[in-house]
C-alpha cells in the first residue's frame, strides 16, 4: 500500500501544478443587447450576480481564467463600459447604461451572457402544461394556461415597495422561493421588473413576456415549465397558428433587398475600403453588408469568405453562411439552419428545399413560389432550373411547371438547364418522344453546359429501361465525359453510364476490360448495379465465344456481387450451350435462403444434362407445374422407372410423351386414348401378336388350315407394325 499512497501523493502534486486554462471571451453587438460568448468545459457551474450598473460572473473551477483582450474589437461601449478578469473573484463587468446581465448555457456548452437594458414595467407571465405530450404521435394533445391565484403568502413585492424599503428575508421559505425564482429566471422562464435587490436582480431578463403567456394584469407573476419553452413551436401549432415558431423569419432572408443603387464594382469597392478598422480589426457592420451584397448577386463563396474574416460573425449568422453554400451549389454540412422547414409558409421553404437532399412530402409549394417570385431576376434565372428540377423529381409537376414558366418569361428558354427540366416534365407526362428530343438538345447544345453529362446519363438509362441500343457517337461521348469529369461528383455516375453504353452497343470486350472496371473489394453500389446489368446484356446479346469468355470470369472473380437474376440468366445460357457443370458452379454459389423455384429448376436441368437424376429429383421436390413434371419424368426415365415417368407426363398434360413411356414399360393398357401418337396402334398390334389361339379341339387338317390363316394374319400385323414404326 506504500506505493499506492506514494502514487496518490505524486498525482496530487502533479494536478496542483497544472497550468490554468484560459477561456476566450467573444463578443457581438445586437440591436437590443450585447452578447458575450465563452466556451466552457462540460459540467462547469457558474454564478452571475447583478448589482447597480455592474455584474460579476464566477466559475466554480478556480483554474479557469478569462481572456478579455478581444472583447472590444467587435463591440462598442454603449452598454459594456469595461470588463476585467479579477482572478478568484471572477469576471467583472461594468455597464455604461442602466443595464443588467443574464446568462445561460446552450447545447454546445457555450456560456452566453446577454447585457440589456432593464425593463420598465414587465410582468412575468408563463404557461403551465396540464396534459402530457404523446411521444409517439409527436404532437401536443392539450395545453392550458393557469393563472397563479393572488396568494398573500406568495406575493412578490411591488416595484414601489422595493424601491422605498429593503426586502426583509426572515424565513427559510422565502429564501427558498427566491432561490427557485432566480433559477427560473436564469432558465428564461420568468421575467421580473424588480431589479433593486441584488438577489432579485437576476430575475430581470427580458422586456416582453413569452408568446404563450396569458396577460395577468392584477397578478404579480405566473409560473411556467421547461416544456412550454422547449415546445413553443408545437404549442403554436396546437393553438391554430398558421406558422410554427421554429420557422426562419422571412425578413432575415430578404435577399432581393440586399442590393444597391450603385454599380456592382463601385459598391464592392466602397464596402471593401471600409472593411478593416485600425489594428486590422474587421468592421462587423461593413462585413455583414458586403456579405449580403455578394449573396444578392449570387456570389456564395465570396460571401462566406467575408463572413469568415471574423469567426464570431459566421457563428452569429449561420443562415447567411448556408445561403452562400446553396448559391455556390456546395454542401451545407451537418449544421443546417433551414433543416426541416420545407413545410413553413414563409420564404425559408425555398431555401430549405435547396439545402436538403430530400423533398418533404409537406412542402409548402405556394410559399416556395411566392418566395421565388421575390428573388431578383438574375437569381430566378440561376436558381429556377435547380428548383424546378427538384420539384419534378419529387413529382410536383404543377409547381415545377410554374417555376419553369417564370424562368421562360425572362427569355432564357434555350438554356440547357431549362431544356433539362422540360425533358423531365415530358417524361412525367409520358411523352417519350419529347423526352428523348429534349435530352438530345441538351447533349448537343453548342454551349459548354454542365447539364450535358446529366442528359447523357438519362439517355443511356432510358435505353436500358427500353432495352434498346445507343449510338456509337453517344458511347464515345460518354467515354469523353467520363474522362473529363473523373474527379467531379458526377464522375462515378458517368463512368458507370459509359460501361452500360458499351454493353448496350454490344462492345463487351471494352465493357469488361480490367482497366475500366473496379476491383471487387472497392465496388460501389452503383458499380455493382452496372456489373449485373452488363452480365444480363451479355447473357442475352453476346455471341457464344464472347459470352463464355466473360461470363465465367466475372461470376468467379466478382461472385459476391452477382445478383440472383444475373446468375440465373448466365446459368440458363450455359445450360443451352451444354456447360452444365459450369452452370451448377454458378448456381451453387447462391446462399440457400436465396434459392427460389427458378434456380431449382435450372439446377435440375443442369443435373439431368450431366446424368444426375437423383439430384434432379431432390431439386424438384414440392415443385409443381408442367416444366417441373417434364424434368421429373426425365429423371425417372434415367432411373429406369418408365411407368412412373409416364404417369408424371400424363398428369402434366402431355399424353403423347406419356404414351411413349407406357409403351416402353409394357404397360400398354395405360396408354391414353386421347394421344395423337402411334403408340395406341402399336399396343393393339403387339397385343394381337402376343395372343395365343387354342386349336386343341380341331382335327389335324383344320388345325393346319388355321395355322396357315394365323400365319397370314401375323404377317399382316407385322407389316402394319413396321409401317407404324417407319
């Protein structure tokens, strides 16, 4: 145990000598408040005490220090006059107005301190839910608001009482009540207009009550729960609101009004000259204005660069960053401020559609069209085809056509992107001729359009669906596009389209060239789909030598990627060519749970071809139908059970083949009468030949005459028998 005690002592000394962690204090100026943001370690507790024109923020961990050197680089001193890290005493803030501070910790473990003016006559109001929320249905069944009754034992002092005489706290109950109220204020659940007492100063957070509150004019306060705060959007919907509270407001996305009367170059030059202040600090207001101006003209990447000049600016305006990515046709990433808002009846429905990979079934198409009409003309021309294409892919034909009409009114009817949307709409209408013609217009457009590769992929895909061929020119163009866009996002799709075009054109040697195909271990789902399509085309269209050269190799090397349908087609072609052993090898690689009726029939055929009747009978167990009966009869014939084979054929509706088996098995009496074969005649003649006459009662001379007559009849029956057999 001595070593353990020594280790504990050493660890304690080491921990005590750890350097203090410095927390950067970031700042931001807003219309009604000044915000400070501090990234704190998980689980760190804090206290915030307000006094007259000051506030003190303390963290429970004394090793945490504050770096306030850059606080005033982004804000003025109209609210926050001074800020100092006073060590163990915490962060001291001095206000230049009649202000107070309120703090909370968000989900990213950011400690947010908001400094705002004290409200004048705010009354705290909240709502208390009286019914549970159905987690499965995901909606509020009933939410009611309850006023707290005017109880003298719980009444808060009026503002006048507080200002004229100090509060007397003589009971433990009152102390606990004040503590809980302060805690509720920090959670933004209460609003108070009593800032005089330091212990109640934390109760002042906002000038306005919560939206779900009910006015309580004669009351001093009301009570709410966290459920009301976190489910504000659900509450508004349950009360009949037309717009959920979680929808992004349209005034923050008014991109059409972010332009300027100045010329583009002049306005950019003016703003860039004001972008940096002394000491190379970024002027936030100018940066924000310049970023919005870039977005107005569709320069998404440039707007993002401007916002990222100040890390806090991009964090405070995530919607602008998202707009930049959308306009630049890039990926927004995991943090999408427009996620799940396609149903909103505001402008955000348009941007949510463009920011998400899937189209919501509850898409607010009317709001989307209205937002689109408010965009500047150049953005309508730029974004219109993308929006219309997304709508067409999702089946919203009417909305897609409405957006398309808005584009064509601008005179951009010949743009390849517009033609691409027109092609998709024609396909939705079932107009195959127009669909193909529009796609060809996009492919062979004189302008260098990024839509041409997409149109070519669509043409090749349509050829596969209709099992038609593609021209040599289209196949060569697919090869050129595949090479040109090999490093782009569309590169793999073009590569697979090129291989499929080669297969549709019958050039299987190039389609299965090892230099153009992926290794089995690195094949993508799209590559696997293309491989199986090529194998099916190979089985259906290739000549015998080409088929054997590629089918056996591909089903062996890429066995785990070959589907049941492809295996069946390859095996059937091998059986037709007489390669039953190879067909069995192809089929036997299937997992037993994936083997169906068709695969068992093919294995039975292959087994009979290599004279394995017992395996064939096992494969045919419990399988009914004419084809199975024929195969079962063939297996029984190979086993020598001709009579049973005839019964199988007769049950399968093949009396001619059944008659043959009954004839060969000497069970002539089972030969069916409905057969059109010669076997009934043969059976009759053979029966006569086998019959024996009794001449014992005749005289010798009469027996001789009868024998001669019988000999003549036998010769005639034999002649008839030989005639039938010929």
